[in-house]
């Protein structure tokens, strides 16, 4: 585990950037100057991300989960406490695939498709549950269509989990949301929940968390075209 930032005197980001020996064929002096300035900003960003993660880990205990919700899994009824399995930490994602939707949210689906490939690795460290208010049969049918193999799917139809932890109402329908829960003994508490959305978005930007949970956006941010405004992930190609 890395030491807290306060305990270590860090070399300045600018100094680290200027010490880099990386060079690419044909680059100009102007390119290298701008790239070194950008590298210093990237180092600062990495440090800021780590500082935010430290602050998140240092949060006081969250509220105790009000009930042991009953979900429907592929094998039948499952209690919320059972979703932890062998782990003390559980991540849940509210998938926008409620019964009022003819098809699931393409953005949620793109995110979950990426996580499906990572899920066996994720489950070595924490428990994970994908929650939607559609019947479990409908969820698993789409999973087969999409080619998902590893995502743990659970229907929240009939309980208030989505309302309690994703802020869903009859008006808002189904909302996307990450939540993290911690179990100690027989007590389960909420640890962290995503709170960045439309109300916290900057002008001209889609709502996003920090760091952005969507692998595709992080990759496209590396390109000259960026994220773009004239396309959207699809459910099928």
C-alpha cells in the first residue's frame, strides 16, 4: 500500500516531466515543449486522483442499510447480505433497464460490456452486483443477446433498493448509479455512492463521475477527436 501523500515529499510534477527521456520520431521542438507541459499536468492529475481516493477511503461510516432486501437472481431469491459472498465489500451498479424500457440504456450497456470482460478479476477483490428493476428473465435474455458471460445480475423488482440508493421515482424512471457497501460482522453500511449527475455537470459536457467509470471515454480522451458529440454507443452493430 502506498504511503499517504502527506508523509512523502514528492518531486514536483514539472521536474518529473522535464526528466523524461521519451522522444518520438520526427517530433518538433514545439511539440516536445507542449508535450512536456502536458506531462506535468498528467502527473498532477494522477496525484489528484490518488488524493481523492484517499479521501474516499477515509470517509466516516455511512448509514446502516435499512433492510436485507430480497432480489431475484438467476438461481432464485437472494438476500442483499448474500450478495457479498466471501467479501466484506460489495459494489452495485443500477442498470437502466426497467420494465418501462423496451430496450436497455445503450450507455449503461456499453459500460457493463466492458466490465463483463473484467468481472472475473474484479470478483477476486470485491463482490459486484448489477441491479435492474426488470424481471430477471428479461435481464438474462439480453445478457445472452449481448454475449455477457460473467456479470452477476439481480432483479430488484418488488423491493425499494433502486429508490433508496439510486434515487429512482415513478417520474425519473430508472437511474444509473454506483454504490459501495461494507459489511463488518452482521452489520452492513453504505460506504460511498455516486452523486455526480445532471446537476453537477459542467456546460457542454455529459454528466460524468471523477474518475470516469466508462473505459471507452477514457480511451477516446487520448485521441485528437476526443469523445465527440455526433455519436452514441449502440446496442448492436
